[in-house]
C-alpha cells in the first residue's frame, strides 16, 4: 500500500512549515493583481500562507509581508476578513 504524501506549506510570517489546513491562503490574482483570501483554491496566481494564530497574523500585517512577497498592498477589508477567519 502506498503512503500518501502530505505537502507542507511555509507561513510567510513565522516561517514554520505546517499542513495546508492549518494555514490561511492569500492569492494575488494574475489578471487583476487583487489580493484575496483563497481557501478553496478557486483563483490562480501567486499565493502565500499565514498561520491561523493571532500573533502570527499581527506580525504578518505589521511587517507588510504581502508588499514584500506578492508585490501588492494588502487591502483593509482583507485585514478585517483575516481576523474574522481567525475567530472562526
């Protein structure tokens, strides 16, 4: 019986490797350049992942990791959505 591989993703804030289910995915759309929360893998483009804990999220926003990695500014409404996803 073959063992199924589980790929790990790296958090953009704390740089720890975790399972995809433990992270929030942010994607910069390749056509519009808009940054969105993309947990269902519905849009294509460059993506980054952030841990689902408050400290990691605060550091991610404070250090402006999206501007550095995705070369795009994180919209204010996405910041608010990240905190609501974190609470759920």
